[in-house]
C-alpha cells in the first residue's frame, strides 16, 4: 500500500520562498534602475562647449607721460588717425569754429559728387545771383573769392576756392548746387554730423560765418579724418596755392602746409570764434607712415590765426617723438581656449595681427566675446572674437579653433551624463 506524501514535504519553506522572490524583485528593480539611468544619461543633451580666456590683452603703454604743450586758452586735441586721441585740453564744450565748417561742406559735396583723382567734375556757370552773393559777403567783411556772371568753374575749382582762400560765397554756391537750397544743405550737414557721432557739432550755415555754427576740438578731428579719406579732398588741402579763372592765383590760408610734413586741413576765424585750425601731418613711426590730426580752437589774441598755427605746431612737434609702434597681438596667438570635458582643450587662435602707433599712457582694453557653440567643433571654425578698445577705437579679432572636437563616446556619457 502506497504511503501518502505529507503536504509539508511537498512545498518549499514559506519564508524561504518569500525571500527568494524578494531578492529577485530587488535585483530586477536594480537592473531596471541601472538600465534606465544609462538610457537617461545617453539620451541627455551633451553639454555645450564654451570659450574661455587664457591671455589678457589689457595693458597700458609705459613711458614718459609728461603733459603736451596745450594752449593756455581755447580748446585743443591731437591724435593719430585710426588709433584715437593722444590728449585734449580746454574741455569739450561746443564753440564757434568759423570756416572749419567748410570741411563738412566739402565732405558732403564730394560724397554726393565724387571725383576721381585728376578729374574736374561738372562745370557750374556763375549767375547774377552768385555775383550778388559775392558782393554781399565781401561787403560784410567775409572771406570771398571773386566771380563774374558767365564764368564757368568746375566742381574741383569751386572746392579749391572753398578750401584754400576760404571763399564763403563759394560755400553757399556749392550748397545750393548740391541740395537745391542752403537750408536743405544745412540740414544735411547736421544729419551727417549725427551719423559721424559729432555730438558737440551744430551747423547754421555752410561757411561758418554764422556764430551759431559750433563744434568741439574732438569732433573736428573726427570729421577731418573722415574728410581726409577722400583723395581729392586730401589733394586740395595740401596745395599751397592754385589758379582760378577770374580770381587768379589763390593761396592756402593754412601757412603750415608744405612745412614739417603738414598736408592740411583748414583754418577758421571770426571775431567770435577766434583763431582756429584743424591740421594733419604725416609722420614716420618705426617705418610706418601715420597721419597725426589735431585741432586748436578759440585762440584770442592780436593775431588769433597765427596764434592757432603756432599752438598747433607746438603740439605736433611735442607729440611726434613720443609716438611708437605698439604690437598688441600677433597672428595665430593663443588668446583663449575651448575646454572639452571629455577630451583635451582646443586652443582659440587670433586670425589677424594688431599693431598700433601709440604713446605712453595709451590704454589697451580687451573683452572676449564667445560664440554660441554646440557639442562638436570643426577645426578652423570661428569660436568668438577679442574686442580691443584703444583710445576710443575698437578693433575686432576673430578667433578660430586650432583643432576639432567630436561628440563624447558612450562610456563618457554613461559615466558623466
């Protein structure tokens, strides 16, 4: 007879089964958590790369900072074209400028009616109204250039008469020819002053005879630099004399022209404005030709215009020996880098050299601006730029990556995601 197996021996221990099941569940959950965490890390966005600085280009040029021989009265400023101001005195208050207003007049005429070097431009026939204008200006003691009805003057000749002997009547003639009326032209003058950032400049006329035509030494330097960008303007203001059909030989009122490298720009005088001069001179600095530009305003003396010329020459002679070439940065200089959390940092290299003509006390300020980068990087890609501010001027140096960056591998993403 078969024995019946007890129920107790047919089943595993109750507590032991529960333990096995619990362990199995825990292990399963752990595996799921690990797998889930791995999936989350793999699916998470890879951190973006960013640009960080490794070199500072902020510094001040060392050397003798003795004050320049500024005039005792009026305003003055001097600097280097393309670099900025080396210094200024007398404040920055708008004052009368007399015939310096003709720099803007010539600038606008040449901008609207550009002349290639050697060209004369269109001919303008002088009318009875032009003759009356000449006589009225002469009767009121203004500087004028004689004209007669029927005389034909080219645009170039009118600009010569405007800038050398400083004919107020020709300023009005040119303004009316260019804009149709004097008020319309004056509106253009003020709009252009705003565009050029001449915040202390306002025009009431095209010649500067009106005392409401005012500017500052700093503004006049900026305007002169813009005007000297025209080859024809630059050629005219460097002439010591020229010949016009009726007026005959006319002379440049700027007596400094042709002396000590001076190549312009313009004189100005009224009883209210005093003696004024904007000057430009070429200088060799370390084998590099540079343009020194300055302005002296408001010289009041028995001979105000010669006083302005003498003050300008003193500034020019004092600044010249202080000028030096300042290498700021070279090509392919390592200015920054892109750290790579999953690899080696990639250098960011400059794409251009910046060497300026400077002077003791010249401040170079630098600011790094990075582009928005992704998780990968191609070799030679622009990753940002170094912005240099030197004497109020800004220089931008694009920075490119010296190497490439690939996306991180699976191992790194699992461990660092």
